[in-house]
C-alpha cells in the first residue's frame, strides 16, 4: 500500500490539471501560432511559466486505484499487476482466467 500522502498528492495534481487545462491550452495556442507578433507570444510564454507546475498534465503519475502502487500499472484496468492477479484469481474481473498448464 502506498503512502496516503503520495496518493493525495496525485489527486491534488489531477484536480489542478483539470482546473487549469483550458487556460494552458489557450496560452499554448498563442505561443505556437506563428502569425502572432513575437511580443504577444513571449508574454504568453511568461504567463504559462507563472502557472503552477502541478497544473501540467505531464506531472501526473499513474497509480493503482486500489493500492496506490505507482509501478507495474495497467492503463486499461487502472490496476497494478499485483491487484490484477489477485482479483483475477478470485474471479472478480470478467473474462479473465488465471492460466495454468
């Protein structure tokens, strides 16, 4: 089980990303628009740099929904490999059967 502080930090980051997504997208659109004057693009770059770092989507780290484990994460199921195996063994994931030969 991951530390609660780390899980809460990721929740806080996800909330910030969602809150600032529209503003960041608008600023990036201005920055990458080659038809705008260089002064406007530079001001947009400065505004983007002044925004909270945790509002960037690249700072979110995927974690298991049940344990908070950051490694061996399956995106499709939002679970770590350990919980995936455990739930599959108990038959709680539809269509998944533990293989044996």
